[in-house]
C-alpha cells in the first residue's frame, strides 16, 4: 500500500462543483480537516442551500462561475477537485452540448489552473466510461462499451475525453492529475427532483406517489453512500506518489432496481404502487465495481450498508419535503 501524505499545514483546495450533492459533502470534510476551501460552482444542478451553512466559515470562499469560462484564481491553490458536471441523466441530457463542453473545456481550464499553481488535480470520472459493460464486475482495465452517438454520449464520452486530457497532462509532466471512476452514489443533499433512482423512489414513496421503475427492473446497480465516497476521493488526492492509473470507487453490493424498490417500501411504508415505464435508450443492464485497486492502493472500502444509508437519505428527504423552502426550483 502507498503512504498517505498530509503534513498538517493549512492548504487551499478548490472544489469545482462544490455546491452539488457530492461536492458539498467534500467541502464539509475538507473544512473539518482544517483546509481552506474555494468552491467554484455555476449552480446548474447544485444549490446554494447545500453550502449556505458554510458561507460564513472563515476558511470558505464561494465563486459563482461556469468552469468553461474559468481562467484563473487570485490566490495560490494546492489541490483542485473537479466535480463540476451534472450527474443525473435527465439533467446532463437537458443541454448535452454544455455537458460535453463542461467535461472537456471545463476540465481543460482546471488542468491549466493546476499546471500554473503546481496543484494536484483530481477528476471525478464515472462508471459510465464502461457504458453498457460486457465484463462484470468492471475493473479499471476494461475499456468499456460506450455509444458515441447516443443520448448518454455527452456525459460518457465527455468524461472519457476528460480522462484522456488528465493522462496526457500527467504524461507530459504538466499536471499531477488523478482520476476516480465513481459508481452510483447517493445520500442527503441529492435534489428531490434530481431524477436518479434513489431520490426518485424515496421522494415518490414519501409523497405517496407511484414508484417509477424503468424497463423490467431487473437491471442492476451498486450504490455507495456519499460519506464513503468522499473518504475515497480524499485518499486518492492525498496519496503520494500519484499512482497514475484510474481508480474505481463504489460499493460492490449489487441490487436489481426491483430489489431496491422493495427495500425502499420497507423503509418508507407507503401505499404507493409500482408503475413500469419504458427503459431509456442505452440504459446499462448491469453495473458493479471491482474495487480491488482502491483497496490495494488506498486501503479504502465502503462501510455504510445500503439499508443504513437509505434510512439516512429517507430522513433527509422527509425533512426537505416538510420544508419546501429548502427545495431548489426545478
Ligand atoms: P451534482 O449535479 O449534484 O453536482 C454537480 C455540481 O457541478 C453542481 O453543483 C453543478 O451546479 C455544478 N456544475 C455543473 N456544471 C458546471 C459548470 N459548467 N461549471 C460550474 N459548475 C458546474 O452531481 P453529483 O452527484 O454531486 O456529482 C458530482 C461529480 O461526480 C460529477 O462530476 C459527476 O459526473 C461525478 N459522478 C457522480 C456520481 C454519482 O452517483 N453521484 C457517479 C459518477 C460520477
Ligand atoms: N430508474 C428507474 N426509475 C427511476 C429512475 C431511474 O427505474 O425513476 C432506473 C434507470 O433506468 C437505471 C437505474 O434506475 O436503470 C439507475 O438510474 P440512475 O439515473 O439513478 O443512474 P444511472 O442510470 O446513471 O446509473
């Protein structure tokens, strides 16, 4: 196992997409550790509510900006996390050209920033780079089965291009770039109207509306709780030396969507019926991470079982639904 480095000095860390679901938890964890945090976010899918508790924190700075337009930062930066990108299929497909540009131009701008500031850089890539996988579970050396012309391409191919940029900058010695491939992650601060499966089913059950299952519900996903993911992101950013390879982060527990719906109905007792809707185009049939590399390199593995994480997320959505002022306008 490689060694983690943290010398105890206050560092300035830029989190692009820091007002989003995962990004806001990362900002919390970095501030808690004693770092200074600059959050750059356009509020495309993120929310001011997510970072409002941090706005008066002496080590927190918020910059409202699109990473496609970001040129420089007027203070030294030591690490850059790039989480800026809509992650939910309905949202990243709403303006697919902007999604692709966010992945490519946005990542390019942030890598240029990393080069100028000699900052380490971490890209939040995705299991979507494996597309509809023909190998199962997915290891990092699997090259994927992605459509470059379908409706998910703006995201899948955008992230693949962003990964290529990272490894080119790394090989050229221009940036200390690292790449995490994140598998489906859930938890408090997802938007109730986010469109992803766990937020949809929990909000539907809590509201007494029908639970929507796309296709037969026999497709699988593996769900990681957000605090586990954030620990993994920080571990890869802080490891020295940079391992120079992409690392899967996710929970290997694999569930069909039907199994997930059954668990959610047990956690949120409701009279909601299940309704089946057409499966979206190019929807992957199954997905499960092989996390052997994360275990070996980082000593990381997820700790929060799905039932426990779902309960915490259900409690969060119950509080949001009770207070409509906390909801982001669609
Ligand atoms: P999210 O939509 O909640 O967060 C994304 C954040 O980026 C939002 O705050 C949004 O406003 C901001 N953003 C989007 N485009 C931007 C732009 N051009 N300029 C500046 N800010 C911009 O999504 P999330 O679930 O928190 O995902 C965070 C990152 O992790 C994303 O890059 C996503 O691709 C990646 N990821 C997430 C998951 C998951 O299951 N949550 C899985 C795989 C990968
Ligand atoms: N899904 C579903 N009902 C919903 C939302 C999603 O059945 O209300 C399905 C979706 O088709 C996919 C799985 O749940 O098979 C996970 O979808 P999500 O959008 O959360 O993530 P992704 O497809 O990006 O893994």
